C-alpha cells in the first residue's frame, strides 16, 4: 500500500518469515539507506525523519525486525512462529543480509548505507566486523558506509550480576522465555511530547526474551572489547551521541580510537551536549 510519503509491504525474509516493511523512495535516488531500529522499536516512529531523508534524494528501506513492531504484533500478517521479543543475533544478521541483497536488486548501481539507532546501530557494527557467517563477506562488502545514532554497545544501567547469569542460563534452555525490560520514557527524550508518545505507543512492549537480550548485551560488549578491531579500514563511519544518554554508555565510541593507528580511516564522532538517547 502506498501513502504520500512511503509504500508499505509485507515481504518474505529468510525462511519465508514475514516482515513489515516501508520504502521511502527518492526519484532519482543517490543511494539506498537500510534503517535498523532499536530494542522494542518499530519503523513507524521514524516517518518524519525518513521522509526528510528521501526528500534529499536518498531512498530509505526500513523493516520491523523479527520479534518487534508489526512483524511481531500484526495478527493478520505475522508469521505463525512470531512472539514478541523472540530473536537472536545470528538471525538478525541473516535478516539484514537478506534485505541488503533485496535493495541491491531493487536499486541497482547505487551505493547502500546502513543507518541504525541504539541496538540497531550495534547490529550494523556487528554486520561488518563479524569474522564468520552470517553475513557472508561478499554481502558485507556491499555496504558503502554506516551511520550510527546512539549505538547501544554497553548498558548505562547494568542489571545485577545474578540477573545477567540467570538470563544467560535461560537463553540456553528456554531462549524465548519472556524477560521484563522496563524502559522509562523520560530516559529517551527531554521533550515531554515525545516521552508521552513513547508511553502510549501500542507497538512497543516492556519486555524481551532471554536469548534476544543476552545476545544484544553480550555481543554489544564484545564489539567494544575486541571486534571493533575487525572494522574494514576503508568503510566510513559516522557516530552521533547524546552526552546525557541514559540507555547506553556514550564514551564506548572511544574503542575506535584506542590504538596508535586508527582502525577506521574515515570516522566522524559527533557528541550532542546534554542530549538523551533520542538525539
């Protein structure tokens, strides 16, 4: 279905899994941007931003990740095995590889960029730094650059160690076990209107699953501990952070500058003073 700003479609992903997608088409298109949402997030929150990007000549392709948004909650269209928060990192990487291949077919001869927010930004980093499939190196090399908004590598408010161990254990024996994840709206924006919309959003739920949460937290930490060293040296990276971010530790971007020789040849880090996660 098409609106004045975007077209929406239910498309088959890996294994015929159903995904809710939106395309904000620019004509002509300078590039295609694949957008990656954050934890418990959905693409509907970004209509104004994506519309503006398309108006500047960049096509945006966005999808509700498995386990979240309409991909998980639309009773009419969702896959039979969908469950809110049910995901794992290797599936997320396989899904992203699928959609990069998809936009590459739909929009030939234009560069492909990744734009990720929070956990979606960390997923983008994992996509180009992982040393084994998924993704394949061939598909990872199709990415021309990455923009990360408030990337979630390490939680600002760490759960107690006993909770971490419990979630890790559950991820192995009951991966889809639901785990409450309170997300106070006031931690994401100083704007009371934005915070109120966050609270009233029926496509967001304050829970995840054991494996989804374990993978998100442990593999984000792995990125800043070691995997950042695998960043392709010719791949540009733009990071934007709010210094008052209460969801993630914004100083973790210093991992990319820890060595005498820069890991990335083209990197720009932008900090917004006193901004929360929604910069």
